[in-house]
């Protein structure tokens, strides 16, 4: 079943088509509108197909990405062992560790990005004073001192409870180098790599499961063709062995740029079964690569354009999945969207190479609709990584010396973490539209799941910045009891948390939902994200 049918609302709701008993409710509802008691001329209708819930939303859909770029690592999450001012654990800020634990970050990708294909992991292990430096070619030509390396990253992942996802160097590395990295982090038996790890202070392997085989091989990872990379991938993957009997590594091939469907076709067709576990996809919601627009003081037209780009993820995922289905109808391989998010102009006065941008309610909308798309495609999308964790692009955390702020995107990811490892409930959606000029977009986005304790969560987004919209939720089966609800909203879509006002935008409890005539009526304020609990 295609989980979301984002149909135009032509006055007839999908639920009443499926279940004639519901027709009566619709008629009553229309009468209710006509009686003048209701502010809404139209409503979106959602039907939860509870009986069809069977696929687990892999918690890794809520993954993140941290690159050696700008102030993501250095002066971001890592302040160095010697910071007297900022409390840290082996150099990683304690306030960030605590915030990421609360967020329930399931998986973290590192060290790039484009940086990954310039990175030589051996330079980042052993005594820090002896580590060689390198120039960060892609991100401003800054000197990288390798003080944050493999141990630092993997120990940090252990602290926050996230699975590490190591992106290997294919563009300027060797097969041997990547295969030895796997052996270094995972080898149990006596081998040169496991002995070296032990001599560097780590006795037990980290059991790293996720490995990327290069990054953006079509671009900064080597400017390769799909066919050329495919052969290279086969070679690298062959030597990335499970060094422990119990570990089964999960290899992710560098995948398509946005709508490059040929790339996915070649990887799926030409990599022999057994050499591949996941294919990646990178897609950023950018208005125009030559005119990205400001991150905070954007216009309404720019907001609309960003939403349009964000909603394009539905089409991209659907089409890449269709190709994967052709070669892998049993859906054994995963689509891994290991870079996604909003990309705008850098903040004035900051380096154009550091990609530092503010994070507003627009980003909350972007995160909400994208995560709903991933949830609804969880039979194939089994990991996604928001770019990037701290101080770069659509970050969940921004830092300024001793201070940190949690962005609106952080709050959406935190509100949505109830979906992690829950069973997705397919939804039908009869939508209403948000119009700007001559163009319009579906206003409401939704996904739902049932967790281990039998609790249902519904996440809704109203991207319309000018209109409160009514969403009528109908459930196939007995109506559930309304539990608590949470909402993220603010007066303006440009609103954001700042170091002066770090808690301007926080999730609040939501009182705009009622059960009426056997359906749940949710009044969604302009530009809001709501997560409801049903018992
Ligand atoms: O996230 C920033 C950059 O975007 C990454 O380094 C690269 O993979 C992508 O092009």
C-alpha cells in the first residue's frame, strides 16, 4: 500500500468512500460548518489504517551527521581536553552530550561529507601531540590538527548512546586503508590493527556496524560516473570484512544526487547481492544554488519556495524506491538519506565555507514534513541523517562560547522521537492547499505510529503561515482516547531561538484537539507542528 495519498480535497473525504458509515459523520460535519459555528471553510481529512500497521519505523531515520566543517566539531561539540571554562568529557561538551541524549540520537555519521574523501583515519589515532596536520581542502583550507579522531568520535557515540556510522575515504584513500579501519574499530582477534587499537587505550572493539563507502562519488568524492564508482564500490566492499563473527557490517554505497535516478539504477543492477546493504541519497532543500536566500529574514515567497523544495522529497524517495523495488522486491536493501536539510546563505560576517546559518520556524516545518515522508516510506528508508549536528546548515544545536541553544529543528526531532522503532500506521490524506501567488502546496503533512506499549502517536504539520487549518482524523476501528499533545509554533515563521532569547521557541502542551462525532478534530495554527498521543 502506498502509505500517503495526498489527494486534493474535492469535498469528499476518503474515509467516507471506504466506509459508508462515516458518510453520516461527514454530513453532520458539513451541517456543523453551515451552522456558522465553525471558522473553517475547508478541512483536511486523515484516515489512519490501523489494521494495516506492520512496518517498523527504523529509529535510524532520526539520525544525524557531523562533519569536520566550520564549527561543527572544533569550537562546536569538541572544545578540547584542556578547556577550563566549558565542562566536557574527554573534550566533548557536557551540555551537548546531555542535549543529544534527550534527543535520543540513534545514529551519527562522521567525519564527512566531502571531508571524508580527504580524511586518513590513521592520522587521527595515537598520542595527540604526534598527530600530523592536514589542510581541510573543501571547507576553507583551514588546518586540521586531527585532535578529534576515531577514538574521540566512537567514545562520544557511546556516551550519547548513538550508533556510529563511519564514512570511509574512497576518493583519495585505498582499499587497504578502509579495510584496516574496519579491522581497527571492530577486530577482536590478534591482528596488527587490533593490537594498535589496544596500544592506543581501547581494549574492546566498538562493534561499528555502519560504514559509508565514500561520499558523493559523483562530486567531491571523485567526480566519478555511476558505472566507474560501481566497480570501485565492488572492490572496496569485498575487503570490508566482518572482523568479528558476531558483527555484520552494513555497507552504504555513495548514492544519487537528488533526482539522479540513473545512479540508483546502476548500483542496484550491477552490485552483486551480498556486497551491499544500503544505497544513499543526498538531497538539500535549496531554493536556488545561486540565490539561496537568508536563513532568518526571508520573504514569504522564499518560505513558500523552501517548502516546495522540502516536499519534493516525497517524489525523490518514491522514484528511487521504485528503482530499488525493481531489483530488490523483497526490500532487503535500505535507502539511506544520509544528507538532508535546508541550505541557505551563511550568516553575515561568517566564512562562506563554514555554512553557519540560523534555524527558524521554517526549518521546523521542513523537518516536520520530511520526517513524515521518511516515516511513511519506512519500508525502504531505514536511515536518514540531518545535515548537520552543530553550527552547520540545519543544526539542532548552535554554540557561542559557553552558551548553546536548541533550535526549532531540535524540538521537532525531539517531539517526533516517539516514532522511533514504533510500527508505522499507513494514512490516507485528503488535503487542503496553501497558496502563494499562482502556486499552491498541500498544507497538511501527517504520519502515525503505534509504539511497543500500544500508544498511537500522530505527527501533523500545517505549513500554511497564514491560516489555521482543521484536520479531521478518522480511525479505522474503535476511536481512541485522546492523550496529551504538544505543539511547536511561534508568531512568525522567521522566529528563532537566539543566545539572548534561547527559549523563545519551545514545545508547549496542545489543547486544540477534541474528539467529536467519533473523529478527532485538530485545529492546527499557522505554521505549526503538533504531535498527539492517542491511548
Ligand atoms: O553537508 C555539507 C556538504 O554537502 C557535504 O560535505 C557534502 O557531502 C554535501 O555536498
